[in-house]
């Protein structure tokens, strides 16, 4: 414990004369035996006290650490989204029940591929043909998962599979949930009815007024197109394309709304169905490009996979797409 400070103060009373003061701050006077101070004692004591205080504060300040910075840390750069094909396998999903886009068959004829976790089931169709083309160009293997229509977008979002190639329209609503490569097909909107229906001669959507109708759930056909028909008696949506076609074939509805490839494929199976195509008419469905453009959906932000798929699709023309679709329609099992 420090009890005093020694101040070496030169006071010149004569040649080389010095005077030493040892001051104890805890005593009112100096050590015994010290000579009596002069008339400046009070001032010197005050000066000593001030100097001592300054030294204590200086020592305390030197012992303090620099204050921690309160500035926010710089945000880390977002991690790059994995493509999903680092393992060399492109995993895609489709219904495998939506001919001529995709279907299920019992063997690998006509280039069909095995359906994952499905014994003795193979997938084929336009979507499979396009997926194989994409994989061949990129050196990937192809893996196909069968999934319900309503689970396709959630499955991409959860990265259960890398992409969906399943005849999906590139709608604005879907584009908020997933990214789309393509289009890989342009599919106009049409209707189907039976040959003996009073609607078989319809020349525009106004001629379908008052009819009962349906389409597949969660599609632009059901959500956007059918409501454009005046006084349409819209029935509950069908869960799948086959269910939609069966509703028409059994007379449950007067007509259905779908796209041209689906309608042409249906006519191969059901010759009693009549195609109602109002393209070029002023009395047609109002559809934007997203409604008729069919694309490949991938996880939002997966630019690596998106670019790889687009590199294959962009050089292709509408004629290329239509030729592949014609081949798919020709080989669909129900057409044999």
C-alpha cells in the first residue's frame, strides 16, 4: 500500500542547496524530525494532492480495456443454392397419369424409365422424353417420382425432388413459388364435348353458356378459363386428368376445359369426344402467355439448375416441341 510520495523539489537558497519533502497524505504533518516548512507549505501540499490524484486516475485509465465495438457485424453473404444434381442424378416428379404428357406403363418399351419405389411400373410420355433429352445433354441420370398434382409445387419447395416436368403452366401465381425453365411447349386452351351434345357445334365460348362443366383442380383451366363462360354451371374440380375425362365420358358434365395436347390424346382413347378449339375467334378464352406456356419448375433461386435446363430448351422451336408431342401421343398405351 502506498502511504506517501517523495517529491524531489529543488529550492535554490544558495549554491547546490536542495530541500527534500516527504509528504504523507494520511497525516497532517511531515515525519517527525523534519524541519519546519516555510510559508508556502499550504500551496505545496495542495499541489501534491492534485498531482497524486492525477497519477491515480492515469493508472486506472491505463488498466481499462478498449470498449467493445457496438457497430453491427457485416451481414454474411447468402449461401449459394445447391443445384441438386451434384450427385449426377436429376430427380423429377410427375403424376404419371396425365397422357400424353406422362403416364404409367408395365414395361420399359418405347424408352420408358422406372418409377422410383414403384415395383414393375415405368413412366413415359412427352415429359419423360424431354427429361431424358435434358439429362443426356448434361450427363445426368434420370430418376422419376410419381406424385399427386397438388403436391408437385410443395415438393419442389421442400426440395423433395430437383424439378417438376409435368405439363405445368408457367402462371404468375406459380412463378411466385418456384422458378420456371422453358417453356418446353406452347399449349392453347380448348374444350371437349361429346358428339351427341348440343354444344358440339359451338363456335365460341358464348355458345357454351349455361352448360355444366369441370376441369382438373389447381389448373388455369378450372380457376381462370371456365369462369369466363357466361352462366357456366361449374361443377367440383376433378382430382386428375383421367377423372376429368371420365366426368365427360359418363355424362356427368356437358363439356370440359383442357389444353390442346391433352384433348388430342383424349380423342385417341375416346373417339366420341369432339374438340372445340376457338383459336382465332373473337369469342375465345382470354389467356396470357403464362397460361399457355408449359415449363419446368425448380426451387426458387436454383439458378445453376435453371440455366442448365434452359441451355437445352432455348434452341428448340415450337415445331420441335410439337413433333415430340405427336410422337408421345402416338405411343401412349391407351392409344394402342
